[in-house]
C-alpha cells in the first residue's frame, strides 16, 4: 500500500463530505465497536472501502462501523476510523477527521503507514515507518522543549478522568478537550500540542493512525503508567490508556506529575 492510495481516498472524502449541506443527526445503526453509527460515518466508510477495493490489494480491514472484513482473502491489516469525532460532526463542531493505518501484523508496533485527514480544513497528515511524518507534504516534528504549553485530553468519564489528570493539566499554560483523538495526536506531531492524555481505555482504531505519525515526528507514546503500547493488539476493543508527549523530557515531566495522584 502506498500513501498515494490513501491520499486519493482522502480527496474523495473531502469532496463528498464537504458537499453535505448539513450533517444529519440521524442514527442509522450501531457499529461493531458498540457506538452509534450516523449517516456521515456510513458515508465515509463506504468511500474508504471503495478506494481500498480499487487498490487491487489483498487486505484485512478493521473498521469502527463494519468490524472485520477481508478483501481478496485478506492480507495486511487496515485499521480505520471513518469519522473520528462523529459527535463533533453531527453537532456542528468543526473538528473531526478520518484515520487509516496499515499494519504488517496484529499489533500497534506493526503499523508501517498512517494517514489522517482533517475533514474540515483539508490538512493531511501521514507517516511511513522510518521515513518521517508529514503535514501537507512538508516534514514535521513534535515539540522540542519541555514547557507545558498546551495539554489536550479525553475524558470519557469526566468526574474520574479529570480528577486523576488534575496534577498534570493544572501545570499547563492552556488545556483543550477537542473530541478527536487522531487529530489531537496529529497536531501534537507538528508541535501544536505538548501532551495528550486519555486515562480511560482507548481503542486501537482511535489511535492507530496517530501512533505512527507521532513516533515518526519524534514524540513519545505510552500508556498512562509509562509502558510502551507497541505490543497492544489492533482492534475495536478498548485496550489501553494513552499518554503522548512531544519528547522524552515532556514525557518524564508528565509521569512525575501523574505520580502525585492520590
């Protein structure tokens, strides 16, 4: 699989989704992950499947909506979140994306190609293992110093999650809860976000694309205890918490602050 294939899919996604006069709040089903499926989720997934079919490759797809699907008998894993930030999309908040990762194996560490496209402004992030990370064809790198400029986070259970993260986020100059993990991770990779944290278990489809983009940009990616997640199985089940930083010094600072949790 080449990045050009994924970029062609991204171009079609941008064209068809941006042409929607209004994103419908109609729920058309429940996805394989157990989340509600909106019309925009189904549209995006159909476009991605069509593009992958046209690639002519044998693939094993893991998608938030359809679950597991083989093309031509199966092959390399394609981990898809058709719309990451669906709730943002249907409520009119302009921050959502599509995330696609290609892996030559069953674990996070096997990811070799990743693509994330911001479906609002067209920003394209991608990475190839060993070749760096890119934003709109320009190579990017994560934050270099250890100042906590901006911490982004997810809080699936706000009362518990925010309380647990408070020693960390209290030290930030600014904080954001933006609602799209793949975009959070992609903008961290370009240095716009210092640290991203999600104390609750996250699914591989949510962070697979962002994992490689961050790593290739120079960032650090572990769970909230500082354990690397390379061996985590790719899938739609919730599997691991996330702590992601622009560099090693930032990560060490974050872990020390989180150690202050009661």
